[in-house]
C-alpha cells in the first residue's frame, strides 16, 4: 500500500489544501491528513475543531484519514504510520525555499521522501491567515473554504452575533 502524509495546521483548511490533498489521493492508496499544532502559533480554531472541519471536508473522498499529528518529528510520525512520502502543496518559489530544507532533513532522518505538488492557480493567493483576516473583517471567503469552515468562520464574523475568536 502506498501511504502518504499531508501535514498542516489547517487553521482553517481551505480550498487550496483541499485541491492538493484531493490530487494526492489519486497518487497514493491512502492519505493521512495530519493536523498539527505549533505551540508558537495563536490558533483561531482548536485542534478538535480543525480535526472536525477536515473530517467533514474529506468525508466523501475514499482513502483519506484525518488524525492529530501530536508532538514530535514529522519524519518519525511518517515512519510510525508506515508512510514513505510526505505531500506538500506549493504556491510559490518562496514555499519551495521554505520546504526544501525540511524535506531534505526528513529524508536524512528516516528516508521519507517529500513530493511537491504545485497548487492550482485559482488558489495560489490563499493562506489560512489571509482567510481568517478577511473573514474577521466581514469579507466574503465563501469561494475559498469548504462549507463546514465557512459556517464556523461566519459564526465569529462581525455582525453575526458573536465576537470573532470567542
């Protein structure tokens, strides 16, 4: 079985993530979407909410498993799950410059390879940070996020009855 890991914090998951993971699912028998937590980041959504949104988003696709990555090295996480490949989406050359040293280290640590998939041009401008900011200020992000994410973003947007982030 060809198993790959698509790691990310997914705060929130957006259509750029969805597009890359859906394409990766055509290349591998199984994709583990590993939802990570970077304790240096301030998250809009809890880990449980991010896991739930990812589960709802990928419910219709076969061969996709959603789980928390937990603490530790990505290379070890992949080894523990029998995954020989990490899949990363790239929006620009700066993404490549950022990801290449990590890919090299992961390969040297445990032999896990990284496959880079260029993102679809419709989503190259997207980032979770930008989506959260636009939604927080009342902008329409409905073309960029799955419905389960939009529902949660709107629940905290201005004029929607609750304070954003609470």
